[in-house]
């Protein structure tokens, strides 16, 4: 699968509305064939940083990046961002989240 983590630094005046502003992009991406997960979090250390953790089946990531809702989503984010997002994108084994072997809960 293609595993992607993106950090978005949002302008302070846009932080409280950022998730709502990305809702259409999020919903459209989650509905894509090949999307495994697409999950937003907010940093506990920086209230203006949002982290997106996403995964796609190996052959689906290109379709995602070439979709109209991807292009529209990025353009809708552009005025809300303080700087260019930072990304890690890797091909990894697996098909989603696995259980953590080092910490099991019965």
C-alpha cells in the first residue's frame, strides 16, 4: 500500500475552521476505490498544525492525485495555509493497520 503522512501548518485565523473547510475533499477521497484510510488529527503541541494520515492500494494513489476533487481540495486549502505542507510518502507492506505486537491488551 501507499502510506502517506502530510503535515499542514494552518494560519492561526483559519485553524478552527480547517477541518470543516476540508470536509468535501475528505469525503470524496474516502469514497475513492482503493482508499484504505484518510484520517485527520490536530497536533497536541501546535494548535495550528494538522496531520493527515492516509493510505491507498498501490494502484490507487495515482488516481487520487489526478482526481478533480484532489485538485479542488488543494486549491481550497491554499489560502488557509501558512506554508507548504511537509509529506512522507512510502510504499509499505500490508493492507491497513496491524496490531502492535509490543503492547497487547487482553
